[in-house]
C-alpha cells in the first residue's frame, strides 16, 4: 500500500485554515495571509518560508498583492503555479471594489473613491494611469487602466483618453495614477498632462472633474488644490476666443 508522505507544514497549514474558518483574518500576521494564499495551489509544500521572504521583499501585504508576477516568481519557493492564490484574491478584491463604484454618483462619495484607489493603485511598483468614466449624472460607467509605465512615469496621451471616453459614451471622467516613490505631490509633467487632458476633453464636450495621485504618504487632489478650476477657466476662455474668431471669419464672407 502506498503511503502519502506529509510535508513538515501539514499540521500548521491545517491550523491556519481552521483559524480562518473560525474567525476570519483576525489575529493573522500579514505573512500568514500570504502563506494561506500560497497554499491554494501548493498542496504538498511548506509555504511559510516563501511567504516571509515575499513580505521581506515587498515590505507590506499590499506590496505583495500588487507585485508583478515576474517579481513574485523571483522569490525562492514561489513559482508561476503557486502564486495563483495571490493573483486571484487581488483580482477578486479589485473587481468587488470596482463593482461597488459602478452606477454610483462618485463625486458625492470621495471616501469610496479613495478607498478604491488606495487598494488598486497605491502600492503598485510601476506608475499606472487609470480613468474613471462617468455619465452625464456623474455615475460611474467603467474604470479602465490606460497605461502602465516605469518606476517614475506612465505615459498617457490625451487623444487616447478622449477615444476611450467616446467609446464608453462618457460625459465626464476622473483621472488617477500612483507614485511608487510614495510621495503624492505632482511633478511638472503631471500638471502639464492634466492641463492637456482638460483642454482636449473640453473640445469634445467631456468634463475632467479631477485628477488624483495616490502614494504611500497620502494623496493629492488637483481639484482641492485649485488646478482643475484654473484649467477649466482657461479652457472656457480659449473656447470663447475660438467662437469669436469663427464668428468674425464667417462675417467676412
């Protein structure tokens, strides 16, 4: 008769699962949460050591959940197969948070918006730019990642943002991205691209309500700091000047 050999972590793994089923994640260390997730696709291997190594490498639970698959696979004991649990729970959580936003008037729920951005963007190790597209009543239609770049920048082009807004029949949008450095203060490039987005969307009848940057040390709101009002006023002035110019040109014929 063939006898199955138990690995050294069998009893510990079972205790973790029983502890979770009894009281959820209360009392769990963060590395134990990662360990539990790794066990989902690792039936015969002790997962404590790789879980602790992942926490040491990425510093926080959020850092591990947001780590790129190739980065996780560089951890001894974590491979393409047994990172399944980590990727799955992150994707499920992201989907649930996004579903909670869809159909809601987001401008009146800034706390929900920040909770969503902190969970989905803040701890990513690459700068990621996303847009939240809304209808004429500022209800969320969809959230879309538009670009993912390097540690310091994520290139985004106004024409692409406009194209996606038109594809979703959006009347308004909120831009958001993360700063992997942890500091949410905008760069000159961040300010410049926000201005360009406001101008480009204005010509198509689309309103850019906000641009939020999230980082480990907090968030930065372009609206709260007066940038959006300034850019919208400038866009209105340019639009008024264009209409006057077109009227004068028409009067010459």
